[in-house]
């Protein structure tokens, strides 16, 4: 069966690379936009004609009329957060109905008990602090793997909820007793779920069928990832990672389509590097440079408001991410933040115990001990902001982009030069147009 072109968009650093704008820009070419992993710990900001949209669970394509938005079974869903987000975005004039949004009936639910457990663990005196957003993402994925989770489909069968909640509480109340907090009552949880169910039920579908039909109808499907490859539970800077797989292969698993449906893989990469929360960060600049990058780039988390750690571009890490995730091309974002820097450092490898490495090792101790090896490039005095062609860029900015291509061994498909939707320099259409 021949299929129309499709594209998976993933972050190729530690998240916050500007995926929301790129997905929104690409969604003009798409018929369907699919979220396939993560939860409401993701934060995508769209700026459209001066209007700012902050999305967490909703796919970025939801602001596009005529586009079907899908939340796949690989996503963990806080029903109250989803209801609130639908109401907030609808209040900005965006139509969100069962005609424009479908939610997988097989998706796992995040409950308040998951958020409480998240906070209890992060606040414990002992153990590793990984900088979780405390939104219950990890505990919900744990319950899914433990085969005790509640799912969207369970909201549609109220007569079975009590037994399933009791089964879940056998596990969670034991954990709560270990933390010295009161056990929960199943009746309270059932009542909460019965209250939210009518607001979620109209959107619940077997989305794998919708997506299979869309593919058969030669619709263009855009898969929208959350977080970034370096936060992948298998391939990231473990244990300072998220609880889901963030690489392109998860687009198939988390949506219900086979891997052949993915098509082109676009990795989103900032022209510098940022990270939220704890964990290794070889090129971090805890100095005036980092402060300048943060201020110019408005580096605060969309979801948490936490200030992001900032540093120089790490070509060794992005090259590693591109290979692990099967990236075909990258979208380079926030190039304009580098305007006015006299010099720019780019990490080309690492040194540890006198040995040079061209990749970041897997162990967290080694990751924290590496010393970055830098290549220094000339900055530019001119402006790249709002550029829409190569001719609009200073020569030094063009050299910077071309050198990044060489170092990461992956072509730059497009360059984003401002938060606005149309400020993009396109070299390769991910949909093949």
C-alpha cells in the first residue's frame, strides 16, 4: 500500500528546543498531528500573529483549522489537566471538538495519587533528585508497566471502576504507608473519575484505527515528540531522564502504526544548549555567557517556569542523538539568540582521564566528569532575527550553520530565526514537497 509522506518531529537535545513552533509550521502541510509519548510535563509554546498558545497535552496542530489532532496511547493523561487545557485554549478562540481532537482509549491515566507519589519521592531526604516536574508522569508509567494502571477506556465503564481502583490502591497505599502518609480511599478516587469521565468520553477513540485509515487515505501524518533524545529512558543521561522513550521509533509504538509509517525524521536542535533540572551538562556556562543566553532566549520552562541552564552548542551530543534516533535532518532554532556574540564555542568531543571521546559515555559518573573540547568560531554583529532566506543572514552565521552540519554529520533541513510561525529558512521539506 503506497502512503503519503509523513514526518516525525523529535527533540535532539534535552527538550525545550522549539518543537512547538516547528510542528505548528509543519502542520500547515499535515492532515493529522499525533502526540505519541510523555504527558503534561511537556511544554510547547506557539506564537501566531502575536497570540501566544501554551500547550502541554494537546498536539501543536490543534491551533490549525482542518487538522485532526490525536493523543496516542503512548501518552499518559491527567484527565483534569486535559480538561483544563481544552478550556483554556478554547477560550483563545481555538475550536476543540471530537471532530478535531481524538484521544486514545488505551492511554494510561495520571491520577492525583501519582502526583503525590512523585512529590514524596522527590522530597525524600535520601535518594537521587532527578528534577521531576512532580506531575505524576513517572509513577503513571510505572503502573502501566506493572499492569495495574487505569486507562481512558476504564472511564467509559463506570461499573468496573471500583474494582480496578482497589487493585491500584493495594500497591499505592503500601507505598504511602512507607512514606508515613495516610492511605487513600477508593470511593474518593472513583467519585473523581466519574466526575471527569463525561468530559473526556466524547474524545475517546481507538485512534490506531483512525490513523490506519488516514494512512490508507494517503493523508499526511505529523508525529510530535515531547522532551528530547537526551531525556530518553534508554538512551539519555540516565537516571536524569524522563519516563518514556523519546526517540523516533516511539512514534510507531505510541500511536499504533507500524515503523514504516514514520517516514522522515526531523530532529529539533537549538543553536546553543539548554537543560532544565538536574543531571550532567558538559557545556553548561554558569557565568555571564549562560546568563546572556538565558535572557536573550527567554529560557524559562513553559510548564514549570523554572530557569533553564544554558551553555554552548554540543555537536558531539547532537551527533550521538541523531544516530540513536535515526534523524534524517535537523531544524536549527533560536539562531537569533546568538546575534552579537564576538565568539562562539562549539563542543566537538570530550576528554576524561586523558582519553579523548567523540561521544558521551553511558555512566552518570563519567558523564559528570568529562571535560568538553571546544572549537571556537567567529560570531557576528549583524542580525539573523526574522530572516527567511540565506541572503538575509550574516556570512559568519551561515558559516556557523554549515560547520554544525559538518560536525553533527546531519544536514540542516530548516533554520528558525524567531518565535513567529513564518520566520523560517527552508532547505528541505520534511514532507518531501
